[in-house]
C-alpha cells in the first residue's frame, strides 16, 4: 500500500497566548451544612498542557477573592475548552469537588480582554468572575522571556541543576504546521533526548525521567558506575505544548541523619533550543544533557513528516482500485442476468452490498445458506461489499482464507463448515487447551498487547471452529480481492468507554483487509498496523499483526455487556437508571453576553453526584471484559470547528460528542465490543456516502424479533440525517412476516434500496425448492424451529448436529432463491434509474 495522505495538506496555524485571571466568587455554596467552604480553583486546559494549575485556598469565606493570573499557549485551530474546577479544601478527608465550569476560549477574540461573570446559580446569586486576555504569541515561551541568561532548577536534597538559557532559546513565534481533516488535528511533534553521565560518583544510581503527555510518559535509567553512560532516553511530545521534563532519583539515605528523600528537578521544555544540546554543568551527583529536535520534519526541515494515520473521509486508494476491478465483474454479470442488449458503462453499474446480523452458530450457518443461494442465482458476482458482525464474521473470515472462494462451489466449502459445527467442543475447554491459551496470551502480552478475557474467547473460538491454529490475518484477505474476484469484506465493532453505557457513548469502527478506521473521525490505519502504538498520527512501535482469531473474539465479544446494557436490552427504559449514571451537566450564562458564532460551544457547568450515586454508577456501567487495542487516535486533538463538519455530524450521536475534553481524552486503548450492544446490524459502513451503495441485501439472523433490529437501525439513521428508507412494518405485518420485503424512497435518489430477508420459515415448509412441492416423506425436513425456547439454534449453542445445520442452511438458501424475481426486478429498476440520472445530468 502507498503512503497515506490527509484530506488537507499541512497548513500553517498560529498559536496565541491566553491569560486567565481568576478574580473572585460570590455567594459560594457550602460543601456541608456546618462550615463555610475553604475554596480554591483548579485550571485545566488539556489541549495546551497536561499540568493542572490552581489558585491559593481562601479559608472560610463565601465570597473568596484570588486575583491570580495563569498563562496558556494555545493552538487556535484546536477546540480549547478550559475547565475551572471549584473545590473545597479539607484537611482530614478528600477535598470536595463543588462544580466545574467548561468554557470555550475561542469566544475570546485576539487582542481582546474580557471580564466575565459565570452565573452558576442565578437563584442563589452564585457567580464566578474571571478575566480573559487573548494575545498574539510574540514573547516566545511562557514565563521565560527572550534573552534570559539562565534558569536555576533546584533539586531536593543536596544538589542543584542549572539550565543555561542563552538568547533565542525560547520557541520562535512562527505558525505551527498541522495536519487536519476538519475534525481531527495532528500537531507538530518534537523529540527530546536526555543523556545522563555518572558524574563523579562511583556507585549505582537509578533515575526516573518523565514528560507528561508524551508518548513514552516515563522511563527509568540506571548508571552502574561513573565510567558508564546510559543510552539516551527519548520522549516524543507536542512541540508547542507547555511540557516539562521531570527528573527524579529514588529515595536514598543521605550522609546526614536526615530522613530518606527524593532528589527531583523540572525542566520546562519550551525553554530548550531546537537541534542544540544543552548541558547542565558537572556536580557531585550527575551530568545531564538534553536535546530537543523537530521530529515531524524532514531531514532539511522543509517538509512535514507524513502521517501514518490517514486523515480523510474518502475511500483509500486500494479500495478505489478494487471497485474499478469489481465493476467489470458486476457489469458482465448484470448484462447476462438482466438480458441487457449492451454492456453497462461505469456510471451505470450499481453498487450492491450484502449486510448481515449476528447470532453465533445460527448466524454462521444461515450466512452460508444465504451466500450459497446467491451463488446459485449468479447474484454473488453482482455484490461489491459484504459486511458482518458477531457470528457472521466467523463465516466471512473462513471464506476469505480462500482467494477464489466465490468462484468455487460453495457446497464443498460448506461441507467443511458442517463438520466443524457438529464436532464436540469439549476439547476447547480442556486443561491442555487452557495451558496452550495461557502460553499464547503470555506471548501476546510480551509482544506489547493488553490482553483480556476476550482474547481468551478468541482462542476458544478458534479451537471450536478449526482443527488447529489458524495463522490467517486480516491483511491476508487482500489476496481475495486483489483482482476484484470477490466482494470486499467489511467487519464492524463499537468503540466504547469504561464505565459508560453503550447508549451514552459508542463509535463505529470498520475493518477491511486494507485498513481499520472510525466512521465519525475519518481516521484510518493500515490493517497490518492495527494494534500498534501511535502518537499524533505517527507509528511509534510496530506490533505484530493479530491472528484472525483475536479479531473474531473482538467482533463477537458477547461478554462485554454491562448491567445497564442488559437493562436496556430487556426493558428499553432509561428514566430511572440514567438519573444515577449520567453526569449532571447544564448550560449556564455568562455576563456580559458574548457574540455567538456557529462553531463555539455553550458554557456548561458540571455538578458532581454524591458518593452513593458514583458507587452505583460504577457497578452498573462496569464491563467485565472488553477487547483492548492501542488507540491509534492517541494524541490527536479536535478541530475548533469539528462539530460543524458534515461528515462528523452524520455519526455525532451521544452527549459526549459535545464535550471535546471527554470525547478525546487520552485513552491509551480502544475498548471494542460487539455491535449488537447497540443494534444488531452491520449496515453503517455501507452508508458512507463515498461508497455510493445503491442496493443493500439485508439478511437478519437474530433469534428474537425479526422486525425490531432493522426498525432500530432505520430510526437511528433517520435521526442522524443519513439517507435510509423507512422500514417500519405494521403490527399486522409483524404477525405474519413474509420472506422478503423491499424498502425504498422514490423521492430521494441518495437513499439506497433495502431488500430485507427476515429469518422466517414460510413457504419452505411446503416446498423443497422454488416451485417444487414436498412429498409427505419430506415434510419433516421443512420443519425448522428457529424461534421457540427449545430451538437448537439458540445463540448459546456452540454445536449444531448435521440435521439441524442442513435444515437452517437449506432454509436460508431457499428464501433467497424463492425471491429471485424480486431481487432481479430491483436491480433492473436501479440500473434504469442510474441511466436516467446520467442522461438528465448530461442534458443539464
């Protein structure tokens, strides 16, 4: 695969100096009934600094006055939300968090000084008064004026460290070079190298070095003798953030009778020159030299280092190439099937997709029958995409091990699947197997992955569905689409947050043999790089690509449900439980009113719940097991106008989407779960407008309601403004479901036509094949129990006997073939519509 490119090239973006003066509060609320609060205010601006700063504490006063000033260097293209946390200080217990104000600093214009009074409680006349000043960043590093001679950095104990700061060492006032797709922003990264010499000491010394907010966070160095020189420690950090290097020696007994203590020092990194080494003079403990360099620049520092994360909502070049090859296959097939007089031109070829739902072994078996039916009708060669989730991903990953599977007789492939479905699964849970799983999980941990029970589940799945270890990987499936010979497979999962219900936060993540990425952010990585460590869009540590079994475990992570997910699935009631689990966030006014701009966030106030509510929330939202992979969005920040981006808005669907600091908090790992925790369909990737899908063959394999999953999906897409037909059925229609439904919107050409196949046993009971009635001896073969409490196709079942496997296989095969005329009618209609649309476009 070629190098990734962003939707937008690097653009120069100026930084500004934000000055925040916390002035006072009026009518401060009490933390308890007995005493007045001892109040202080903490300031946090995570897009500028990982370090939190705070005012002094004002004792026992309902109208505390501080008049303290703080400075932040901010990137103007980033959504900067300042958090002002008001806290009551306690000596004997933990400090009481009273409230937090979230303020969008883009409301303050360059060159302005604005004094605001935040109306925290109008009834109680509670106010927080703060002054903001926004200036051009012309004075270099904050707190270190240009031309300063030296900065002393005292260490606790007996040592002092001096950082020589000659003229020009502060950051120059030049625009920062950023990558952005209008939603995510990748900022310039610098690399800090720290070298420590043993100085004059002859004993072993150990050091802990850390840079908050860097990719590495902390590293340990050991100097064994004074002759030794430890290899330099490297830290990658945001160049224009207010970052610091912290140096700490572990506790040791000094020569005096003083107690054990730590020696520590802090070096502000924005005082360091770029590409120059700064040496701290020798002292009795050690010598320290540091060097910072532009890591994201080329050798000549003239062009930016390209990102390893693709920022952009367009399809990757590999998928575009696939579609061009696949169009030729589809065009030739449609000409024959539809009896067309002449071949279809590129713009006349419809994009047809198959989408499926999960359901364990039931879904695995049913999907084989569906694809077999499509193959027999020659329709499989008309399909450009196949999407799956949960159990259908087991079928898909098995098929795509064969580069030419759709050109072969699926009956032969299904024979092998039948054997695996029927075999005893006891050996997958044997002590010998568990030991083998433990060994591989240990190896996976050593390789750099964070393992969980879901990884163990993936290994168990492999043992249940294969005769031995399967070394196939997602990127290996490129062989099966390299010539456009098969549809492109797309797998789907949800990214969730710890201690948050799926209904309150989820993000769609798609997986193709080419890349893995987020529909909402327009951010993608190569399939072989998924799971590796990234920072600010750059690949930092390459991990070996996961075997397909670990991906299967993640795509069907049925054990990741928390109590609230289970509650919603059973009752769909939110009122009571959400009172205990959702944050209490309200919009507040500021005086005077500031001019409103479309991209600005309203000022909000967070009021924490009580300890009982927090404890209950933790219990209800805790997930016993999730699949964890390194977060390839690590470091990215949100663009100042991200919420107005039309592509982002399609998938912006939870309360956290309006809370930038929470939305993009520095989570080290993605937490991926089965899509069925929200609704059971793998349709979302097909609705990316770039894929231009015209027809969706939607096959439902769920064990419960055959109408509800599609209804939920349809409602969701409508609410999001994503083109999708109305799929609601009347109560009478639901009582007696047909084998096939067609949903379309004749008035909107952007809406795909959905041909829906619920999992029902209708005419199959009487017909052996379309138009062929069953004999009395064959009637039992049409008796397929797919819904009762005694059904052999329960999602809990891990084995299917040959007879049950064949019945379900033949049922889904039959349902497709019995509705061939409906499918062909829709395809003929869509081809005609595409021809007419092109003619109208040319005429206009």
